[in-house]
C-alpha cells in the first residue's frame, strides 16, 4: 500500500461552499486545470460514479464509495491489479475549515500505477486544494 496526505486549514471558505464546489463534478474543469472533462452519472451519493478525463490522459470511471454530505467522500478508481482511493475530508475546527486529501494505492501493481498516475496527483495536491478554496470563495 502506498499512501500520501495533504491538509490545510482555512477561514476563507465555509464547509457548505466547498461542498457545493466539490459535489458539482460536471464543472470541475472550471477550477481544476488538470481536468479536461468530468461528468457525474446520477447524484453525488454513495454508490454512484463519474467519468473524468485528466489532461493528457484517457477517460476513467470513478466510483463514489462513500459520501457523507458536507463532511467526507471517498472515491475509487480501478486499474489492472490495483485500486486507487481518494479520501476527502472537510472538517470544521476552531481554527477554520480543515481540508484533507489522502490518496491510497493498493494491489499487486500499486507501485506501477503509483508511478504512472498517483504520483502526479499527489504532486499537485497543494495547488489543487488552493484552487478549490479560491473557486469555492466565489460561490
């Protein structure tokens, strides 16, 4: 298993603002420069899925494994002999809203898929979270 996390606490946005931004998957490309297209199939809830096409990559199907409104969601992307999980927490604290993203790769070919896919995601987490905060602040 390979795992990386990034956290940031901010007072610039509320939990409701960030959740509105994140749950609107169809518009991720408006704030995420790494996304060419994204489309939610159904509602933003446990068991549904979305398709996402990263810049320079093929479309992938991503399942929403668990969704707790305004607080947390975990997504799952399946690769041959590996699974990648993205966990996203939005926690209200006395210091502000704490945003945490944890990326995990599991499976026999986890090292390979980490090298091909996840390492690039992890490298951009700080910038990605900053863009989320900026975009959510405009809602």
